[in-house]
C-alpha cells in the first residue's frame, strides 16, 4: 500500500484529504508543521507528500528542499497544495523540487487523481534507485548493509532495525572514521533542523548499539562532538 503524507496547518483540509485518500486505497498520515513533516517523512518514507506552502514554522518550500537533499527521501513525489497561486510561487515551487502544484480551493477528486499518478512516479524512481544500488554493499567487519534490499546483517544474520536505526547505520558505514556531530546526524538522517532537540540522536544511537550486541563498540562516542564508526585496525 502506497503512503501519503499530508502537511497542512488547516485541520479541515487534513481530515478531508485523509478521508478521501484512504478511500482511494492509500495509507495516510497528516501533520500540521514543517518540523513534524520532516520527522514523519523520515519515519514513513512516503511515496507522496501533499505539502502546503504556508506552515507555522518551517516553510513548505524549505521542507521540499530538505526532502530533495535527503538521500533516503529524494525520490518521494511532492504535490504542493496552497492558496498562493501566482506565477512567482508556482515557479519557486518547481525550482525547489515540487512535482506538481495545485491551488486552493481545489477539487478533491482531482487531487486524488494527481496523487495516484505521483505515487506511480515515486515507485518508478525507487525501482531505478534500487537498480543503481544493486550489488553495492556497505561493510565493516561483520556488519553489512545491502541498500538494494534495505537489509542489514551482522555475521551473516539479519538485524532487525527500525527505519531510523537502519539510516543511522548506513550513514556510518558510508563514512567510516568520519566524526558526525549530533546536528549533522539530525540533518543527514532525520532531515530536520538543528533547532530540534539533539538528544534524540543519543537515544537512537543507544538503541542501535543495543541491536548490534557484541559489535556495539563499532559506533564510538567522540566526547564533546558526536559519533563515528570506529576505523578498522
């Protein structure tokens, strides 16, 4: 089932779109702020993001930029749904990476139709990315990540990881020895700004270490700065 993330600070619009998109067969989650949108996108990896431009915190254009900058979320399709319909805003929306643009007030049937087409486009992008990743594996001692299968293994046994734990491990394996600050990890893995509480990184690092068991020392704390994947010796 394809997933749609609805981002709008108007509750009525969120309810309307959620009801109709679910009726059309989509899994839907709705949020009202840009920060919540980026957090939810990192967790859900949606095929489509229906995104309002005018949000109370992070603007819709900035949310779109960050989605496009994320290696994990860049293939999501973005439909901007906004009251701002002048040429400047439309052009800006497409420049920051929107796939489609609909002006309020809107036809619900039309939005559902457009979302269906965008979901197909997003799935095609993911298939193409999977083909590019085929055969590329990330390794460190007994740890191995297969991006094409979204699978992690430790000494040949599959690791059961949550999506954010998998992303964290992948980032470290892609850059062995590099020290990441908490802010850098928030931006790289969560796709959210450093204004967010950076201690959430510590919580996820602790959980990832627990999953790694005897290899928990792979992720080293660099006191006063952040974390890194310990270099092989």
